[in-house]
C-alpha cells in the first residue's frame, strides 16, 4: 500500500474545502484527520477516505 500523505501533513478536503492535518492511517486508504472548527472554537477529529483528500497548497 502506497500512502499519499505523511503524518502531520496539511491536506484539503475535496468535499467542503476544509484544510486538515493528517494524524494517522487507520487502515487501507482511511485517514484520521483533525481540523479547527471556527463556530465552536474547538479541534475536531474525523476519519476520511484517502480519495476525498488532496494536498493543500
């Protein structure tokens, strides 16, 4: 399995455009990411498929 992203790398969601940080790979092509939610002012984590992410500029 070739991983597209490394731990700590900034990625952008193709769905809603949020910039996130890669925490770790869970299983094949599933990535755990974190981002800062501006409305509640807290850090959120989620698991997203690798295909729905791209490298952030």
